[in-house]
C-alpha cells in the first residue's frame, strides 16, 4: 500500500505538467486571436460614403485623422 500511495502523487504531477505543457501553444494562439479586437471593414459593413446623416467623423469611436477604435485599417471621416 505504501508504494501505491507514493505513486499516486507522481502521476498527478506528471499529468499536471503534461497538461500545462500541452496547453501552452493553445494559450499562445488564444492571445494572438485576442490581440486584434478590431473588426474588419466587411464585418463592420464599412462604406466610403456617409449613410444618410451618419458618418464616421461624427462617431465617438472615430480617431482622427483616419482611425477607428473598433474597425481596423484606415477609414475616412466621411465613411
């Protein structure tokens, strides 16, 4: 019984270390995916011309001169 009691913690440790090492690449991929929190222009349905009275230049998310807090890439204030 003593031998079995000693082996159990070793197996747990080995399992934990193996799982942690296997999970490292997955966590790095997750970070890479989260690094770009912005939408693409097609996802945001961005257009170069205003939509009626709505334009990017009037939006609180617009960052002068040609940026946006939620859409990646350069955008027009008239978009």
